[in-house]
């Protein structure tokens, strides 16, 4: 019995480890296209310094990863497009803040982005006017933290502008674990680089991890007998 439980725990932890490594997934980017607004790039991480452009980003609801519905999906790249709705059956997924496949690009200030999402993303889910304002503010804050880009507050209402300023101020010096999120590089075999995305991890990953802890606890209990 002890050997069986030990093997079970080992297999589950191995599966959870595989789920957290780079893997290829089928991503459907959903039907809910976020509202458009304007960002000015005043940072140093893009070649288009000083550009001002109308953009769209997060939360892209109605998205699915390997048959698992995603509560929200936010954009990581800026000024990079992705057709919506569409399927990307060779999407690269990892939990370490890297995007664009091989060679990978490490997301700038990824820990701070993770904190923004862990703090505000859940409350922003939905289609109410207030939730749309929260989604605009959160997406714009992500791009500000990552690229130094600034939201043109004249293109959004006062609520979104105020939330954006509050999110940026609150995020200073904060960080959350990158492994709490799935970092997505959508691909479909055509060789194009599409908008990199971030979402919550697949529930199966968390289930496997939790089951592994339970199995290990049972094994330890029988070990003492």
C-alpha cells in the first residue's frame, strides 16, 4: 500500500510539473472585443517611441484554452494585433513570464503585472459599464508598467482615467508570483507573431497540484503506521 501511494504521489507531482512547463495548447480567442482607446508610448521598450495609437486590449472574454473557459484574457504586447475571434492551435504556454516562443522575450516588470492582475482582474470581469472602465484601466496600467506607455485620458471617461491612476500608484514596488498565471504566445502555424496574452492557469493544473498534496499527506500518514 505504501509503495502504491508513493508512486501515485510521484506521478501526480510529475504531471503537475509538466503542466507548469512550456507546452503547446489550443487557444480560442473569444468574441468579446474590448473597447478602444489611445496610448502614447513615452517609454524605452518599443522602437516607436513617441507614437500615439488607438489600441484595444483585455479583458477578452469568451476565450478558451484546451477546452477550459477563461474568465479573462489581457494583452501583453502593445501595438501588436491579433484577430478576434480566432483559433491558435499551436499556442505556447508557460508560467515564467516569457512570451513569443523561441527565442523568448522576458516580459518587463512581469511581477508587477502579475500583481495588478491578481489584485484587480477578478473584480473587472463582466460587461457592466463600471467593469469596462476597470478593464480599460487595468489593461492601460499593464502597458504603463511594462512599456512606460501612458493612457490618453481624453479618450476614456473619468472613471476609467481615475482607476488607471489609482492602479499605477498602487502597483509601485509590488510583485506577485509569475507562476500564478499562464503567459500565452498565440501561434497557428503561419509563422506570424501575434499579440502575447496573459490569463489564469488551467484549473487542471491546480487540481493536480492539490491532489498531489493530498496523496503525499496520505502516504506520510501510512508511512508512520
